[in-house]
C-alpha cells in the first residue's frame, strides 16, 4: 500500500491513520516526495510549508498514541488555494503587486480542516485574483493539466486541481465565484462542488460585494467531498450569510438518498450559449446513464435563460477597483490585462449600472425558480469546451460561431449569481482530456445534487487520477 498512498481516497487514508495502520508522518512524507519530484513541470504549488506540515502530522500521530481521536480527516495532506488565507503564509493571490503580503488570519474553512485532523502542506496556484478560467499569472507562470501538460487545468482553482489529479495531495481547497471549482474539476477529471450560497462559510475576511464567492474542495470522489463537507459546513459569525448546519452527515446520506422519480431537465447551453458537439455528445451520454441508473425521470422541459454575463461583470468589478486603486496606473505592467479591464469597467460604473445588474440577477432567480417548480435537477455540461492551451486564452469560436471571452464560465457563473448548489462530476473525455457533467439543484437541496453525483460515479466508474 505504501507505494500507492497517493492514489488512496481521503476516507481510506484518514481511517487507516485513525486505526494506527498508517502514520500521518508516513503519508505526509510520501506526498512531499511526489511534490518534489512531479510538481516542477506542473506548477501546482506556489508555496510549501514542509516544517509546519511535519509538525501537524506529528501532532496527529501523538494524539493517536495517546488514545485520542484526531478527527475524521486525520493526517490527510491537503493543498490550500492561494486566494485563501493561512496566517503566517504568503498571501499573494497570484498578483505581483501583493507578492510580499503575509496573511494575518486563517480562513474558517482551513481552521475547520485543521480541527478535523487535515494537514495543509502549502498554497496552490491561481490566476491573479482568480480572474481567469485558466491558471497562469505574471507572478507564478503557467500551471498545467496532468492529463496533458499542453492544456490548462482550468481556473481559478487550477493549481488545486492539478495537485489532486496528479496525486500530489488527496484533496485541496478552492473557491468559486463563477465556476472556479467546477471548471477545474471538469478539465482534470475531479469532483468539484459549489454548495448553496453560504453552505461553506467564508470568514473571517471580507467576502465581496457581489455575494457570489463560495469555498469548497476538489477531490477524486464524491464520498471524499461528502466527508470533508461534514467537517466544514455550519454557521460562522464572521460570515453573515453562512447557513445553519444541515443537521445530518452528507457522508452517511449520499448513498441512502433515493433519487427514483426525481424529474430531470437537460440542456446543452442554457438557451443562450454554444457547446462543442463532441462535448454535448459525451456529457449527454453521461446524463442518460445517470437517469437510467437511478430511476429518475427525464422531462422535455425547455431551458431558456437570458445570459446574465454583463450583470456578472458589473458585480465583480467594484471590489477589484478598490483593491487595485493604490497600484494603478503606476504599476499597470504588473497587473494582468483582465484585471486592468475590470478595474476600468468599475471606474465607469454608476449606481444605475448596479441597479440594472441587480434587476438582471433577480430575473435570473425568478426564471430558475420557475424551472425548479417543474424539475428537481438540471443536467448540463460543466463547460462547453474541453481544456484549451495552458497559457490561454479560451477559444474565440465554437463551430465557427463567435463566442464571448467568458465562454468557459458561461454555464457556471449563472449559478453563482443565483446561489444554487451545483457539482461537476467526470463524464468522459474529449480530445484526450476530461469533461464534466454539471448537476444543479434547488437552493438548499445540496444533498440531492451530491447523491446524483455519487450515483453517476458508481454507474460510470472513473480513473481516480490522471494517467502517468
């Protein structure tokens, strides 16, 4: 087993460490060796705290020797996305202008992971401020997809996805303001779950004007995601929109949840986008397999949403302008074009622009409320394209049709604006790289979304790591 520790599930590792069959230090050293050997060409990690991780693993082993239970994630190494703060660690957020910043607080998510016994080993790469669907920055360079190093692992949690898919760590944290958990999951064959808004608290830092940022993790199985969720959900006084604890264990409930009779709608493009035909074919086949395996009922419900892209841009821009105001225009060369664009957009906004964006958002919420009166789950491709070139940009056309530069997030940011729970689960491959099925449920119906994701991975087993 020692030779294949990197391929083991979070649940398997934690249970083996808790029982004394493995030590946390053994598991950690195995993964640190893999990081040293395999990460340089991938660029998944941008900071490692080897000493801190070794001290944390030793503390887990000491607790077990004393007869204490270190928690349900006992001794499992993990990565932390660099947009998330860990006190004493660098907090650059992929930005040259913040390269020297050291975090003074630790996110609630990381605090709860540590309390459950997990061992954070370092920071994983993100594009600057998470403002891209591929992971490349002026500060860190390009992060690559372990399925094909010429392709991107997605963004903005691309470093976390590359680390997990290549077995550098069993899981890693991420954040999702427009698809940044689900897109990397789709591009690297992982599970990425964005809960109902507030399901995972985002304290203690400011969580943003647009109320779209969600925290979560990237894993190689839904069961691993469920165990980790059990450790991190629940209210937090630092986050006024955090939700109460659901009152049950996701890990215990996902296999017991009965999906028979649940009504399902399928869409390739939400009614406003474009989808590559091969992506639609592969993901559609996975959706059919899920329905057949569970006894759910496919409906002919049409999904025709209005594209809220402009509203999403408007909401995202003001926070960035405030953050970058001390550096622009003097240090414009140290800021990526995408960030400069958003700052310029924000500078031209007025209150009427924000009011119009709020009206667009409300119309979207009402449209989805009507949809979820008719169905219980919505199935669609997580992304309309497979992973593209590692350094970007996304393709400008699909099937000869011009598409927005935001094409990668077109089928994910909708549910950030609306707050609905959504998961990406592996559906198959296109052009040699993974693509994902996105499963969306009613607000607060996170369990049904996770149960459906679990049912698909059982009906259509998936390699738990990138080949090689």
